[in-house]
C-alpha cells in the first residue's frame, strides 16, 4: 500500500498468514498535499482494519511530537527567502535519497535564474537515477557540472551536496575542513536541509562551526524551516490506530523513548497494555491465536566494515583501538631465570601516546622486578602467569600515579 514519506514510492506492507494478519507501516507520514501527489492510502488501511489486523508494526520516530507533521510544500517559501537574501553561492546539503527536497531546490533555483550542480558521488548517482525514472524534473539548461562553476558568477549558482549529518567524508564536511576543491567565503550561504539524527549532534555542530569560521552564513533547522520530517507525528499515529483498530501493537523504528511514547498513544486509543509489545533488536515475537508475545531472543549486533573486511572486526577489537587512541600503549619486556628464581634482564619499558620520556617509568621498574622475583620464589614459572603479574603491577602504578588506563602489553622471556 502506498504511504507518503521523504523518498519516492514508499510502501506499507500487509502480510496475511495462517497465524493472522500483520501490517507494517514502514516509514510514513500523512502529508495531504505532497509534491508528487502520492498520499498515504488510508482507504486501504481502513479496509484492512475492517477485515481485522492482528499485529500492527508502526513507525515511532516522531511519537513524542504532538500534532501533525508540516507539509513538504511549506519549505518552498523559506527557500525562496534564502535565495532572495543570498549574495554569493548557495550550497544546500541534504540526504541523497530526498528527491522531493532536491526538486524544490531546483525549482527555486529556476525562479532565481541560478544554475544547479550536484556535488558528491552519491548525490550525482542518485539524481541521475531519479531523472532516468522520472522522479526528478530538471529543465534542460539548469544543470551544470562542477567543472563549469569557475566560469559562472557566484550569485548564479546553487550546489546540492551530501553531508547534512556531518559525515566526515561527505562533501560538506570536506568543504568545511578546506579539504575540497570547492571553497566558501563571506558572501556564501549554506543550507542544511535536514534534521539532526540523534548521535550526530557533535559532527553537525563541527561542520557548522567550520563553515561559520570561513565566513559563510549557515541556515539550519534551528533557525529556519528548511526541513520537515518524513515520519508521522502523534496526531497522525492516533489517526492510524483509530482507522486500523489493531488487536496487537508493536512500535518499531525508534529509540526506547520513541517506542514507549508510541505505546502510550496505542493505549489511549483502546489497545490493552498487555497487547502492546516493546521489543529490542534480536527479540523474538510470536503471533499465535491472535496474541503477540515475546518468546525469546537471537544473537544480533553490529556488522563492522574495516577496509575490505566485512564482519571480521569484533567489539573487543574496537575497544582495543579506542584504548590505544585515547590512553596510549605501554610495552614491558623482561627476561627471567626460572631455575634461579630471578630477573636476568630488564624490565625494559617503552610507551607510545603516553609520555614523551620513558624515564617516567623509572619508579615502577623495581616494583616489577620485586613482584616477578617474589612470584618465582613462590613457584610460579609459567610465563603466561608471570605476564599477568607484570600487567597488574604496571596497571596499578599507572592508574595511581597518572590516572590513566593505557593498553599494557608485557612480554616475559624465559632465559
């Protein structure tokens, strides 16, 4: 079934099984005047509701936001105002998948007699596909290449790029870091046409500060209506609950605060609390005899991409890298004679990312020697156990003397 979202051709899915009917809304909102004229198919939702929906999985992203989401068309006057005030180049950053937003930028550029260029591989590739499929309309002489920018006056150009979430390798972040052929200055205007995804605040603020330092005027969601959400707010969710009348509800697509807010909305429309399932990733939910319940869990987690390796890096490896990057590295090499029960060489201590001068470790050297010889006299001759003794002594000393927790790699050699 058709639903309205910030990407073209978004769909909700109804699945009929012997155990019951499941309706998954996917990402959706209920914009009544969308740019592409494709509204959420509430008739189909109501028909399914009359036939009976046993489990509704519903978008929770904006469950905490009251009312209804603003229409995408309401951005157009704001963009027009930004274009009117801009003296130099205009750079608009948004998701490459947001075809409707890019279409509005192109339409506004045409009104103000500016040329448009796409910057960044994903933006160029996605807009090319969108044009081929008829989702994006670009008048013949409006689009120019990046190479043509230098031959055009700054006040006649608009750049559309990725990087609205502060992604370090995206075009906008590289421009802010002066690591891109495109430069910005005092007369330029940058529009971040997106909202902040939770967790990206520092990255986005870093980009905004970098652009501001270069003299650009930065327009973002906090100081202008340059973005509307693609996810239904509380009023729209209540409407869907009343139309579908589900027997069970499972809020999806959101953090726990969003899931709980969505569950509260379901309760307000009459869904019993024992028929609302709140599940984390990996949790197994069974729908049996018209009742949904949690029955177990399966192992799941992140799949890390490391260069050409996919899935080969574990959380433990990443933790080691974080320790190396933040706390440094200490290596201790010592040789022992297990027969005589004494240290015959070392300890030699070297560090990276901890201290400039290895002489800082002079106080701990006799402590390591004494601890090893005491262990040897006690009958501990296994080198693995002896390395643990070294790690404990050095770790305790570093923590107490320097308030640091570096990676400690001891090597004990039996002479």
